[in-house]
C-alpha cells in the first residue's frame, strides 16, 4: 500500500473520551528515503504517529516517528533501558505492546541512538519517511535494511 498525506487522523476529544477526527491535507504523496512513494509500515499492530499504518509526520509529531523498523528482543530491551518501554501494552492509549518481529514507526532520534549503541533494529527503507534523513544517514540505515 502507498501512503498519502491526504487524510490524517488527529486525536480529538469526542463524546465518551479520546477519539479520532480526520483532516484533509490535500493529495500530496509522501516520499520515502529512497525518493519513491512511502509504503505502508504496519497495520497489525497499527503504527504511525497518526495511526494510519504509515510513518508519515506532521504537526504534533514532536518525536518524528518516521523510521519503519522490525522489532528485535535486543532493541526492545535497549529501548526499555533508555526509559521507553515499547513491550508493555497501554490499552488506554490504544498501544498493544510490541514483540520481536512487529514492524513499527520509530522515532528517528531513537534509531540513531540505538545505532550508535550497536543496538539498531532493521529498517524497511521504502516505508521510512524521507524526513528521517534530517536525523539519520541513508548509508547507516542501508546497513540495517531489510525487505519485507
């Protein structure tokens, strides 16, 4: 699936609690780090800052969740040791908890931190948003590239 920047959900207060409201951003095609169309990262579990399955970014995404990775036990332990427990479910936020093999849109700076520590997970380049290149070199990501 190709990702579009057209209809991104944003958290919005709705009757009964937090819900999703969609906003139209036009028909711009999101690009990946290879210059092609951004592909879907994962819909099971549903990932992306906007929970569209795509690692696109925009207003409110302070963490820049743009690197599509394949989780490993080693990376999950590393992330937990840095204060970001990605394994524990938080159903109140719609977060299922991640397991090795899950694909997920990771913060670009977290991937760079893991890379520098020798703990970087594999990267799905065609599902990684081009804005990752502001934080991570393509050459470094290519060393961890995987086709899925």
